[in-house]
C-alpha cells in the first residue's frame, strides 16, 4: 500500500535546463557534483591543511583544533533526522541553499577566530551544515531520480566530493603560503557561497514523478524491458523500485548492521582524512609534499569511482562493502609503517581506491537496501546513531597522538576496526520483500 500524497499536475522542468531531450535526472547529478565539489571546506582533507598552521600560530594542541570538527560531526548527525523527513516531503533545493549560506558565514568566522571556542563554534557549525544540509540533501536528491542506473549516478555525484578534496588543498596552499591561513579561509567563504547556493537554486528538484517522469528516464512502455533480468557473470543486477517505510526498515537486522558498518568506516576515514597530512608532517615530510598525499588519495578516489559505480550495478553493495573494506585494511597497515614520502604515496593510492568504493557506498547503501520513497527519513535516523560513533575518530586519534607522540597505535586499531566492518557486512543480508511488488510500492 502506498502512502504517497495525491498526484498533482506535473511541474515544468527548470528554464535553466537546455537539454530537453536528456533525462533531467542528469541535471540533478551534475549540479550535485558542483555543489559537492565546493562544500569540501568542512571535510577532513581540506581541514587537515589548516590543522598544523593554526596549531602553530595559535599555540593550540591537536586535541583543541580537532574538537570543533568532532562537535560539528555530532551535531550534523543529530540534525539529519529532522532534515531527512523534510527532504522526503520538499526536496533538497531549500536545504542546500540555506546550508551554503551558513557554511560561508562559519568560514568567515574561522578567518577571524582568536580563541579555541571560536573554532569549536565556527568549524562545528560549518561541519554540521555540510553534513546535515549539503551532503545528505544532495545524496537523497540523486538517489530519488535513479534506480537501475543508480550505481553510475551515485559514482558521478560522489566524484564531486573527492575531486574537491583533491583540488581544493592545492588552491588553498598558495594563498596560505603567500598570505596566511586566515586569507585562505576568506577565499573559501566566497567560493562556498557562490558555488553551493547558485547551482542549488537553478537545478535541484525533488523527484521525477513531480515532472511526470519515471526514474532513469524510463517510459511506461520500456519499464518491463529495461528491468528484465540479464544473464552472464557480470550482467546488471535486478533492482526493483520497492520502498520500505522507516518503521519497516528499523525492524530489519540489515538496517542496524549497515548502520554499524557505515559508522565504523566513517569513523576511520574521517580520522585518517583529518590527520593524514599532520601525521606525515610530524614524520619530517615537508608541508608541500604532505599536502600532496591528501591530493593523491582524494584524486585516486575520484578516478576510481566510476569503476566502483558500474561494479555496484552488477555486484550487490553488501559484497562491494566487503571488497572495499578489505582494501582499507591493507591501507591502514601501510599507514602504520609509512615514514617517508614514497611509502606515503603508496598508502595514498591504496587508501584512495578503498575510499572511492566507500564514498559511493555511503550514498548507495540505504537506497539499494530500502528504496527511495522514504530514503531521507531512513538515512536521517541512521545518521544520529552513526553520529555517536563517527565523530570520535578524529578526536581519539588526536588524543593518542598527543599522549604517545605518534598516530601509529590509532592507525593499527583502525585496521582491526575495518576487519569488524567486513564481519558486519557479511551478516547484513538484504531483508525479504514481496517478489511481485510493483514499482514504487511502499513496504511496511
């Protein structure tokens, strides 16, 4: 039984979309790529460029610098429950625009901070807006427009995040060297405001049904043919457009195992992204080379995402998560012993491959398991639970570094934790659903 609202007359496509013969879902994807690229100021690889300069300039410990990032992750996760329900009803456009304005304001605050609590407020507020606003909203928006081609759509969308993390440090570093980290934050504020708010206003819309369209651009005549099972080892997997309600999803074992697995992966990757540059700087690698480590793993991640996306259209995300996590175990083991630039590059490449897989999985996992009609609410509930675990990663690594003088114990523990993620996904079998479900049916 569907609980969708009564049908309304189809809306017109935005006037800014010139490709009238191209499915508008790709407009959602590519505008989300731009937004995702430019909201990376509040993500680990970009924040990492500021960690040591701010600490050295202000005399703050690594723990003090990290705390704002951790608080922002926690607050953003908690806000996601409210934002997710709004997204299901109203779409991503307004949320992303407001979040872009908030992020720009918080970044300007960082440029003028003078006390540790200033960083906790401004970095925390910006991080929360990036997570609960931009990241959640664009991920749900893209998932709403695709079913069969969701793997490649999510891969293209996810490239924006990792490409931004690869390129933005290279934009920031010259400003920081020529002027200061404060000037770099002012530049980031302007970039963030323009390239988040404008694309969101012009292109982001809720669902294809609002425009009289179907997911993937399918027509009523070709839906059955498009979704027909294929044969062969690498044939496209069959994905029905079923949807679980939030209540039904919460009753499944898979939901809670996925939450634990994604929280564990995010816990590790957030910590590594935040501290990788400072780790290599501590080991004597020059600032310029240490920053390129961040660029290499983010760039490798971006380059490999299309491959992961096509793979996830043929391999269930459960198996894909096991493969990506196995790669990350290897990356963590390399990181524990990497003490020169060549080994750092090896780590960056391996870690980038695994991160590419997990970046797509973060956006794809809940949609493939539970459908798109209540995806905002489902992800919104999952994120606060994850938020209890995820923000502790950077601050735990900082505490270990401050007490022992290195990150090695933290990175070794991260390798073991990725092993636990593999075990969780092994048991996260997809919940059963009626075989004869019609497209768009809501289960629960």
